[in-house]
C-alpha cells in the first residue's frame, strides 16, 4: 500500500440485539477485503463477558497469573490482551494504518452509521443516533407507509435490504470515494 495521507474511513454498524450486526460486519469485511482493502474491525461487548484466551492455553495461564497484558505473536498474527479499558479513539488511532475501520456497536460514538432495523418498532432508534447514513432493514421501507407509520426520522436516510450486502458494500465504497475526492 502506498503512503496514506488520510485517515481510513470509519463506519459503525449499530442496532438492537439480534438484528444482524455481526453478519453484516462480516459481509462488509469480506467484500472490502476481496477488493484489496485492509479492514480492521472493532466489536463492542457491552456486557464485558468476552474471552479471547481459553482455559488450557498459555495465554490464559499468564492472564490468570496476573499479567496486565499478554501478547501472542506468530509470523502471521498478533493478539494483545490487556487488562485495562481502552477508549474507542485510542483504538482507532492504533488502527489508523488500515484502509477501512468497521465498528460494530458503540451507538453513542459520532461516526457514520449503518443502522440495523429488524422490526418496525426498532425505527425509533434513528431519533436517538447521530451520524446515521443508512438503514439496513429486514423489511422494505414501503411497508412502513402502508402501516401508516410516520416518516420523520427516515426522510433523508438511505434504505438498504439486509439481503443485499454486496450492494451495501459497493454503495459504501462509492460514497466514501465521492466524499474523499
């Protein structure tokens, strides 16, 4: 990759539980990677119960022994497990050499967002969020009008089908390229 003079595009994938955030994040990562882009993904665990190392591994033993940080490295991968909170902005700086950064979660952050909508009542989330650039929905926008729903938070929002992940990725690339030129 040539010298980068700009920060990587950052896009958040947000929504309520079980709306398809991880599936969409994986699909976008797969597409962006397939066109030669290096993608970093940050996943927010709001319940703080994830575990990167598992019982029986050396990294697990080191963590259990009280290590504040454990780093596992090979020729192809590096994993860092730190026993401390990290601010989202700090991690974004750490990942600034990548071509794209996708963030799953962190609804309150002010980055451009794809909002996952699985059920009609989930639309209310749009009024609470900043930076919404598109909705990724399990149902067509037109079904809202037939149900007599108010259009308020949807008036300027691009609407995508959850079934069209490749089209969403192409739309994102085009949008970002247009904004950067």
